[in-house]
């Protein structure tokens, strides 16, 4: 893509640094091996973290680089050009962990966790979805109750991506069953090796940097300090869920979709100029030319929406509408882009292990994860006070 001339120099330098890192450490043959194993490379991620990028969501006082949402989103985009193998763990560390604890953690949680998160030494998994709870998160049934000085957690979380490698489940629980649905929720940090926690892998074709899992919690006993935000966080789960961290969460999913779609366009654009049929490169046939130009144009539109929302979020402006629009538009357009690129490349895009095949499978998941497209439409209509 043409570089954005208005992008700050430090973000452009970050993109170049990550692109060089990917070329050296995550070439296509290694990506194919990670995909086949459904795993991500700890050693490569450690080298990536040594560049300091996990601190892009964390204040300097805790060992981070100072929160820089636009740079963190750009990092996700660049990493996602090589699949989810590094982008995924980066998100579990810098966003699920760093962003949420910086935004919502108690002083004690910040002091203990943020330095580790900034170094890339700690990972969170999200525990929002349940077997009977998808988009309607205010109806979660996983229960946390107080017993003396302790907390007891019971329930099942579904699709908890990365629960096998993460240190903590950032777990949305019902703390007051008698309160109105949104008032009785609390986030609990559940260590994934705690007694009473059982993890079961679920099979899936997208985002194969790890497994998504069922996490079953039976009588899991935790100290009161496991409440996100400490005592003040009890009953504040909904405001943490719907707050600024969620706006940034939507951008991070859109950034993975954008980076993945960009890689699809780059591959199809290059292939179409090498592959010859009927005496000319297939890029010389008008239908193929138009398909590629349409894909690039949609990609450019995605970049504008995503960049605008990330800049608003980074500057601390309200950006609920813009981040939902970016999540909705980019994730939907990215599917169209990926499918168009797959058609341009033709049969070779269906080979197992091929980058485009993996990219399209990943792209199909983004309109679902992190709040489905319809949830974004509902949110945008509500935020813009559209009469119902
Ligand atoms: C690979 C993968 C990884 C995931 N990782 C995680 C994770 O780490 N942590 C986690 O907590 N969850 C995770 N999820 C779950 C994901 O966030 C949910 O799938 C998503 O929130 C949607 O929930 P659902 O699939 O149960 O759909 P449902 O909520 O059952 O909805 C099904 C369909 O109905 C539509 N719909 C529902 N209600 C409405 C309405 N009111 N108006 C209009 N349309 C509606 C939806 O848009 C959707 O199209 C993951 C899912 C996948 C596939």
C-alpha cells in the first residue's frame, strides 16, 4: 500500500521495524508449520517483545512506552500480514492484558501485572462468551460469590481463545443475581492453573495460532484481590466491558482483519502479474484487473475508517460510534476482499497450507468475534439514538 504521508514518523518507523522482523523471523514456510501445529512460536514472540512493543498500551510508570493506541493498532496490522501467529499473542498481552489493566486495574494489580505485560511475559484470555450466551453478554451465568475473605467462581466460558497458554482468564461473572442484568456483573481474574479450573479444546478452522477452549470453573476459590479494579470494581463489570477498553478491542479486531486482507491483496496482485493465460498476464484481462482494483479500493476505505477511529481513541476522544463502524465495515469488507483475491488466484489459492487459504479462513471469523456485525449495527443505531 502507498504509505500514509500523514502518519507520524514514529509509527512509520514501527511498521518498518515489524516488517523487517517478520521477513527475518516469520517467513511463509515457518507460518505453514505453525498453522499445521495450531500453535505460535514462543521464541520468536520473545524476540518481538524484546523490541518493547508490548508496552504500547502501558504507562511509562509501569515499564511501558506510554499508551499509544494508534501505534498499537498499527503494530497489530503489520503483525497480521503474517497471520495470527504473532498478532494473536501480542493482543493477549498488550490489549487483553495491558489495555484492560491500565484502564480498569486496581493500583496493586497495575503494580504487579503491568511490568510483566510490558515485557511480554504475561497473557490474558477473554472469558465473555458462554455456551448459552453470545452477543447478549449482560445475561452471563458464570457466578462469583463472596465467602468470608474469599471469592468462589462457578460456571463455563466458551471460545476462550488462548486459555491453554494464558496466565489469567479475564472473566465476566454475575456477582449479584438480584440486580438488573447490567448492574450485577464483575470481572474476575481467574488464574488458569487454579484448582477447580478445567480446560477443553474446541476445534476451529480460523485463527489457528492456538486453540479456543471451554473453561469450566467448579468451586474455584480466589482471594478478594482477584476482582478487577479491587473492591471498587465489584458490580462494575458492565461499565468496564462497555468502556474505552472495548472501543480499543474493536479496533484491534478490525486491525487483524485489515492486515490479513492486505496480505491477501498483496499476494493476488503479485500473482496476477506473473501468471499468464491466453498469452498475457491474467492481470491484463479486464475482469481480473477490475477485481484487483476493487479489492484495493475497499482496502483503502478500510484504512481510512480504522486510522480515524484509532486516532480518536488515542487522543482520548469519545469514539464508540467510530470504533463500532470500523469493526463493522473493515471486518465485512475484509471478507469480500479475501474472497475476491482467492478467485483471482484460482486453484492455487485452495492448496492446503497456502497463505491465501489461511487468510480467507481467518477473515471469515472477524465479523463474528469481538461482537458480531449485527451487534455493531445495533450499537451504532443506539449510540446515534435512532428511534426504534
Ligand atoms: C474462533 C473464535 C474465537 C473466539 N474467541 C473468543 C474469546 O477469546 N473470548 C470470548 O469470550 N469469546 C470468543 N469468541 C466468541 C465470539 O465472541 C462470539 O461467537 C460472538 O460474540 C457471537 O456470539 P455467538 O457466536 O454465540 O452468536 P449469537 O449471539 O448466538 O448470534 C448468532 C447470530 O445472530 C445474530 N444476532 C443475535 N442477536 C441479535 C440481535 N439482537 N440483533 C441482530 N442480530 C442478532 C448475531 O449477529 C449472529 O449473526 C470466539 C469465537 C470464535 C469463532
